C-alpha cells in the first residue's frame, strides 16, 4: 500500500484534511499526518517510509530527500515552490509539483485589499485617495497577476503589466498596456503589485532604484516573496520619502527596522496570501489528486523539475 504524508508545520484546515483523506484513502493509499511539528528531526523521521509528501511552506531539501528512501513525489500545496530543492529532487529521482491557480483568487483579493489599505493611509483617519483612475503595474503575469488585473479593472484602474517569461502575454494582456522595460513600469505606476517568484534573478531585485522611481504617493504591494526585496535599500527609501508605502503579506527579515515606519509599512506575523478557507481546501485537495493521478496514470502535468 502506498503511503502519503501530509507534513505541515502550519496545518491545513480540518475540512481540507478531510478532503485530502477522502482522495488518498479512496485510491487505496494510507494517509499519515505530521502537523504543527516543532523540529526538523520529526519531519526526517516521518518521511522515512512514505511514497509521497504534501507540504505547504515546509522546506524539502537534500537532508529531507536523503531521509525519504521511498519517496517518488512531493507536492507543494500552493503556487510558490522556492521551499522545494528542485535540483536535489531530480538527483533523488523525485517528481516535484506545485498546485498552480488554487490559491490565486485569495492572493489577488488580498493584493487589492492592500491597495485600498495603502490608498486610505492604512486607515489612520486621514484623507487618502481612490483607486479609480490610478495606474496599476503588475510585475509577474501568471495566474495571480491576471486576477489582480481583472480586479483592478473593476475598480477603474489602468493596468500595466510586465513579464518577460509569460509566453502568452500578448493574448492574456489584451486591453492592458504591456511594458517591456521594468523600469518604465515603476516610473509610470501609482501602485505596483509583485507576483514574481524568488529566483537567482529576482532575489533582491526590488530596491531603491526601481521603487524610488515611482510617482508621488506610491504604494508597493508584495504578496510574492520577501526575498525579492532589497531590504536595506527599501529602508533607505522609506526614510527619505514620506509619501512612499510598502505593504506586504510576509514580514521582512529586518522587521524591527521596517516597523519604525508604521503608517507607511505593514506586514502580518505570518504569510497571509493563501490564508482563506477556500484556498486552503482547494490547494490541499488538488495536491492529493495530483499524487493519485501521478501514481495511477503517470500524469506529470505540474512537474517543476527535470
């Protein structure tokens, strides 16, 4: 009997776990849960004899893969996958997948909520400004970026998009302005919403030069990854520009330094982009279904590694 482990330091909602259980056990597999674990050793012990693993933001690195002697597939329940060591997974003969699109609406709605929050001066009681008629720049035009664009249109915003890697951007961005040079995106847009992964090319790429070129009363929204931000440079910008706001759904490394700019900076204690009941359920059940489809039909549609 195949064994599937759900390893979540930050657990799924009970209804999501029940849905995963129904899919896994319905296929004749055994489901094992490791929730709210506090030490990596617990994860290493749990993966020792499993065939598949479902994680959220949990790290699956070489140490974990070395310990998982029977592992064939690991699925990150969500879109971002920088917590998976793809090269090591390939070396270990493990298929790594994500579940793209399952939490896209949750993140997109949060991004628009953050825009309103920033435009209204973080609800401090003073007069802010409206989204209508403002320019929204979207950096990264995947599932989430496209939903953000649609929501922005509903608010009467002008949409500008930049993505050098989306092969269908001309078709997907019809009705929007496509910007080839990312510097032009920042110079022209009142709001920038980040939807890029943390890669060697993007880590630390958003700093003083780009963000500092934004117009007066600019709002930078980051529901992507904190690693894409050049934190020292952004702190300099916050110190120099009293009109600039940075709002994110995950705390920076230098949280205490950013917190000094209360009213122009905001971050929750934990990443919140996918923290809705619907996204939680959708991503978890999608991960379970992908595992069953992989074993039963050889389907590798969402494979991330070679």
